[in-house]
């Protein structure tokens, strides 16, 4: 049985796993760079209904890493 899986899918795959209750933590790294391209992908694409009513996040930790990278960890409830 798997106890830990790293999901690095696209926005739709990420949203499907979240909606299915298969994600217990989100680890997000923010890099100090700005792309700003029109049509850039989001982390989660769940259509017009979104995920706000299905998924709630609570902060587990924050840390600043080398090069100004910010690491955010959230518990999914």
C-alpha cells in the first residue's frame, strides 16, 4: 500500500485529485520571478463550479528558502 505520493499533474489533474478527496497536503514553492504570460495555467482548474465548497486549506508551515523561495504547506480538509 502506498503511504506517500507526489502529484505533479496539470491543473485539471490536480483538481480531480482534490475533488476526489485524495490530497491531504499541498506543498507550494513560490519563486521570486514574474512570468505574467496571458493564458498562464493555474494550479487547479475545476471548471465553473470551482473547488471552494469542497476543499478547505489550513496553514501547516511557511519558510523562506535559499534565493528568496517561499515554501508554503497547507493541510487539505
